[in-house]
């Protein structure tokens, strides 16, 4: 399943790195397309699309991604 989803990511180390992140997201119920953006870009995305200011200070990427998923999909 993962192999088909990461075919576009290139070859070598980067493919292994991104496949690992994708597997982590699948295991924890996170959206990979949001997770891969990183905290600052997630904050900007939510601010532009929904006009909501996310507080990212002192939070891990998992928590920020979960909050963004709640806003984006609900």
C-alpha cells in the first residue's frame, strides 16, 4: 500500500524518509498532505483559508496537524 503512494517521491534516501513519515501518519490517523507542510506553513494555510489564528507555540507537529484537520474537514 505505501509503495504505491510514495512512487512519486523520488528515489533513495528521500523516498525512505517520506515513506516513513507517511506510514507514521497512517498509523496515527493524521493527514499526510497537512503533516508534510510543517508547523509554520500549516498555520499560514489555516489563516488564509479560514481566517483562524492557530497557536503553535509549545506544541508538537502531531497536535498542530490534528487541530488543522479538525478545522479543515469540519
